[in-house]
């Protein structure tokens, strides 16, 4: 049997991996500037973590989780997202005792059993942030600005930010009743799933993609029509702050997001060239999540980019990336005696942080030169018996097509002067 990768997963290999590393480095740099520290949580968690936080009636929990029983018959799930895991880790490590505001970021794989298509994978990757410890609108605005800054740094021009507010838990309960009475007359015309949603969690209906339901949704009252004065003030402040920062957004009153933990501000960053799966990043506030896990009452906000979709958007806008590559050196040899000595030079170069290649296939000197060219090496150091005896090595400049003899003891300093280390 030929073993192949699992449907909806993929290997990330050269040259693709370079684009991933580029985005990862760029975001890590920005996260540092905005005061975020990295967190790595386990890929497997107890299933209740996600059912409790994301919500029993959401598509993620109902249809998309990879859940299995471990050997002790406990229900385990491959994380479909990381907000819940970060909230759990925050409580488990009692981070609230060390600092009032905790800002964390993560980069890693998530798992959802969805039908694979472009931009929709079963194993996909998120780059996200979670800031726990503040109710202030400044935090929402800073997080949205950080998301926009990432997009700007990458060079994307066509993204559109959709913004909404769901209000607090009380507002949501009130809105739920309004929604139910508004939907009563259209109940029969709703799709099968929405009929269930109507009973379990009517807010989820706003997320339905069925065209017939969409027509009904368009005419429904929206959460922002029913928010309390405090939540309205919060949302107005977020919008003011975004205006001040020059962050463009479109108010989208029906945006509810596919996870139940959100309160107040919610947002999605969409890209017009990505078809149906057009959200490249999404997030919002979740002021009740920490307390729902038994922790303190504490405000929190975050977002997560889908890395695959971010790269698709970059491709769609034909944006290249600056490859930061170190100059490299090829250590070429002529026979076994010189090779043993050259092997020591190779080590010395690398100890001095110089990128260096070597021959492991017994290639002729000519073939090694060809290989050095192929690898785009700036220099070739020829280590022959004569050179070793004279303690002077030949340094060939592959770009200038010139060569010079260098005293062995000056080799590292000569290279250091001439190589770009990035
Ligand atoms: P989400 O909207 O479920 O939110 O996912 C965030 C992003 O992950 C999406 O906008 C999309 O780019 C990407 N994504 C989701 N599913 C897939 C998939 N099957 N294949 C490829 N990419 C996908 C969350 O996960 C929240 N935890 C975001 C958040 C953080 N809210 C607060 N903090």
C-alpha cells in the first residue's frame, strides 16, 4: 500500500516553506513590538474545553472536531482553535497573579474536519494573539490595529475589515428573544439546520450560508439594535479610536462569528479574491470566557489569522517576499587527506556563523565548483594538499570570477569582512 498524506493536510516544503517562515518572522517581530510573548499549548485537549467555550450548537463542535477516546476512555480533541487553550493555560498557570494584563501570541496547527477545498484544510495553521486582563476599548482598537499592521507589512492592499458588536451577555439574551419572535413567521422557510438552531441557539442562524435563509437574515433585526448603553459606548469608543489610527472598517451588523464565546466587538478581515472562504483573519472580545472556566471576571480580546489563507491572498495580489539569505561558502576538496582537514574548516566556519557547504559524494573539484554555483555560493575555498602545506588557501570569488590566496589564520576575518550575514 502506498502511504500518502491524509486528505486536507499538506507537507510544507521548499520553496513554499520560505514564504511561511517569512510571514512567521514578520509577525513575531510585530508581536514583540506590541508587547506580546509567545505561548505554546498542547495540540490535544480534553473535549469539554471546546464544547464549553466554542459552544455545543456551533458547526465546529457539532461537525468539525477530531475527537477520539484515549486508552482510559477519556474524550480527547485535536484543538480546532487556540483561544480556549490559551484561556485554560492562563488559568492553569495562574497568570493573573503575575500581571493584570497578559498578552500572548501563538503560531501553530489547528484541526477541523471540514470538506477540503482551496483555503479550507483539515490541518491548517493559525497565527493569533490573545490579550487577557482589560475591558477597555483601547485593547480592542490596539488588537485590530495590530492585525491591520500585519497586513500592511505584508503588502496586502485589498483586504476589507468587517466590524460589529454583539453586546454583553444580557444584551445577547435580550436579542435572542427578539430574534425568536422575528423568526417565528419564517420558521417553515428556514433550512433543516436553522430549524434546530432556532431551538438551541438562534444567534447561529445569522451565520447560515443557505441562500433561502440569507434572504430571511437580511431582514432581521441586528444585535447592535439591542445593546445596552455601556456596550454602545464601548463600541463607539472602539470606532473612534480606529478612526484616529486611520484604520478603515465597514460596520457589518449581521456579523456574529462561528464561535459562541464572543461578547461586544467582533471582526473579520476578508479578501475579495479568495472566493467563499474569504476570511483571512477573525476575532473579537470574549469577556465571559475566563470566568466561565471558573476564573476571575476579566475582559479579553484576540484574533487569529489563517496562515494558508494569508498566503493565498498574498499570491492573489502577486506580492513577492524579501528573501533574507546569508551569503554562503563552499569548502571544496581534492582528495581524502585534504577532505579530513577541510572538514575542520567547515566546522570553524559554522562556529563563526558562516553558512557553509561541503561535498559528501566524492565529487571531482570541477563538479564541486558546479555545485557551488548551483547553491549560489559567494565563495569557494579550495583546500588542497599544497595549500595546506603552504598554510595558504585559495579563495575563489564566484561572482567576480577572481581568486586570491589567503593565509589560513586570516580566513575567517577575510570572509567576515566580505560576506553579508543578514
Ligand atoms: P475562526 O474564525 O474560527 O476564529 O478562525 C480564524 C481564521 O482561521 C479564519 O479567519 C481562517 O482564516 C482560518 N481558518 C479557519 N478554519 C480554517 C480551515 N479549515 N482551513 C484554513 N483556514 C481556516 C478562531 O479560530 C478564533 N479562535 C479567533 C480568535 C482569537 N478570537 C479571539 N481570539
